[in-house]
C-alpha cells in the first residue's frame, strides 16, 4: 500500500504523528506538505492529495486540517475520490467496509492524537466488503461530473 499525506497548518502536528505511525507499520508514504505551522490554504493540499489518489498514483490519502471539514469538501470535488471525515474508530471502519473510502480526513483540533492514530490504523487495515456495497459505490461514481 502506498499512501499520500497532506495537511494545512492546522493539521501539521497531527500529520507528524501519523508519519511516525506509518513508519512503525512499515507503510510507504509521501508527504506533499505543508512543512510548518505557518498559515497556508488547505484546498491546495487537498487538491494535490486527492488528484494523486484519483489518478491511481497512490492507494490511499490522508488529509488533516483543523476540523477535517474543509479538506473533506475539497477532496470530494476530485473524480474518483471518496473522502471520509472520521472522528471515531467505528466510522473509520464503516467507511472502508461500506464506502471503500480512499481518502481519510481528520481534524487536529477536534480529535486527540491517540484517538486519531487509532482511526488511521483502523482505516488502513480495514478492507472493502464489496458485494452489495459495490453497487452503491458504482452509483456514487456515476454522480461524478
């Protein structure tokens, strides 16, 4: 599995912790920025991550901002992306099982770092159930313009 990470200034610290987790899990990843807590525009990083995932250059993407909301909205504008904002482990598991999400968004100011790491780990290890859920994913894909 290859993962691409991105954050704005509001998610920079949590992104650093997620990188440590990925290193520990021996998961290959690239970080497209930002590289500090200096103010930047989250849509720029959402676009880069989502476009790379949508094109199939990466299997999954993780985006972090202050709430995760802006990143989720921006990422879901890209064809082929199913970005899910998760604040709990159950949702992280469900969005992989049922929605085959390929981008996870998190809010550093909303979720504590320990919980966030559990969310990421759960989301990464959970496989898509397929079956009846694939029919629904196909319908979602038909909505893309």
